[in-house]
C-alpha cells in the first residue's frame, strides 16, 4: 500500500525582537498564542539589543509562555556584549534548540543553519584579496558558511528549513540603502543552500527595511522575517509557512 502525502508542518518565524533592559512582557502575547497557528517557532536572531544577561532574562519571561518547539539562531546584537555563548546557554536551557553547527528534526522536517555573516552579493561580494584585515573578514564569512553547510549536510530529511540571521540573497534587503547591502548578508549563504535539494525554505532577519521575500538562484524561497518587515504586512508578529 502506498503511503499518503506527508503531513505539512506549520512553521512560524520572527526575528529582530530587540528586547531591552526595560522590556517587560513586550512579547508575552506572541509566545502565548503562536501555538494556535503553528507547530514550530523559528527565532531568527537579534532577539535582544546588546546580549546583556538582563535582556535575555526579560526575553525568557515571555518566551516561557511558548507551547511549541522552538528553534533559533543568534544575531549580531547578541554578540555586542562579548558573551554569545552565555546567551546561547540561557536560550538552550529555556528550551530553544539553538543552531550553532547542529541540526534538528521535528516531525519529519529538518532544521539547520546559523547566524551567517556579511560580505555582499553576486559580483559585488567581497573577495579575499589585499590586506590581511580584508582576508580575515572574508575568512569569517567563509567559516560561517561552512558551519551552516555542515549542519545541513547532517540532515537526512526530505524537507528541511534553513534559519539564518543575515540575508542570503539581495532580494530581501532591497529597501535598505544600497551602500549598506554588503553588511546585510552574503551570497555565500545562498550558494550553500543551493547545493542541497532537500532545503525547501530559508528564513532570516537583520534587514529591518528590507523586502519580505526572494529566491535563491535554484529557486528556493527566502523570507525576511525581521519584525519591522512583518509589521508592514499586517498585525501578526510572526509569519507562518507550511513545509
């Protein structure tokens, strides 16, 4: 007997909450009701402003209301205070499956990814040439892309979702000043995604004034779920996808 069609997984996603020291219960409603619309919640980085312990504690006050599995990545803001490992630990202990080289499977759908890094897009992507500082910068982008690829490679699922903070395509940063596009993401991330046929969806944040969606060269849909972008689409503080 042939098996029926695989059940779709409802994936909610949001990034760039930017919880601060004085933020209290700012997102309690989001975490409390997301289970009504989704089976999994993806958190795409910049969840707090500076990576301070008190900010993460404020976030966790709200996040503990979530009743569905959570998967997340850090953003650049979580690195500002120099303790990204501590932020990761706190989120992990609160139940968020953090993607820092790991991959997870939830109800037959794989989740992989990482923060990613900057460097620009297409023919304007920064290359490793010239000063040592430029080479160090580019090497950081290459190493981040390799880490993300390693996590994708471990998945054996037919359907996978990649979480990032930085954008993998220029499409979803359009709306931001062109002068800063190189600091919003990198085509290296899209190149990684396009090497894996099982990747069906890419989610990212970071570009507050970017566009809601785009595609990789292979046609994989990419969505910018930074909260300021979601607010241009309606009142719901997350976006839901079926995978």
